C-alpha cells in the first residue's frame, strides 16, 4: 500500500516533545495496512483523564477505517504510551480477526448460500 493513500489523524492533549506517541501509532498502523487495500485510514486520540479521584490516567482511542466496517479500540493506562499500545494491540487484533473472517467466505452470513471451501453448498449440491 502506498503510504500517501492512507489517511492518518492524531490528536493528543499529552505533551509529546519528540513525537514518540504519534510515530508509534503511525508506524504500527502503516505496518497493519501494508500489503492490504482494505484500510483507508485511521484516527488516534490520546488524552489525560486526570482528576482528583483518578491521578495520572490516560485514555487512547484508535479508530481504523477499514472496509466493510470500521473498528474502534479504547484503552486506559497509568501512562500515555501504555494506553496507546494497548489500544493499538486491540485494534490490530480486531483487524486480523476481520480479515480472517472475510477470507473464509463459507463462514460469512452476508454471502448468498454460504458455500463451503470445497465448493459444495450446505444442501449437498455444487456451485
């Protein structure tokens, strides 16, 4: 996949002087998109939820724009990088599960007939 075809948005309220958080997210999402044409972009938001009751809690939200359904993952942690990595891990897992499901058309209820991998329909006839 050409990286110019992949839209990437990053928003953070957390100070990131060396851009490490943005680079971590961008690189991992680009690697996930590489070799596939189903991902068209991603959005990452990272914020600190610190209040008197919850000191030093960070939340990361990752939305992957992927065909046919978008994927979202949210993670909270006591560090910004921990929350980001957790949300990225969850998003990557969901993308892989979706790709596996779409790669096995006989398990997809949205396809007509639900043919098995051998080309036979559930009633015994062939396609």
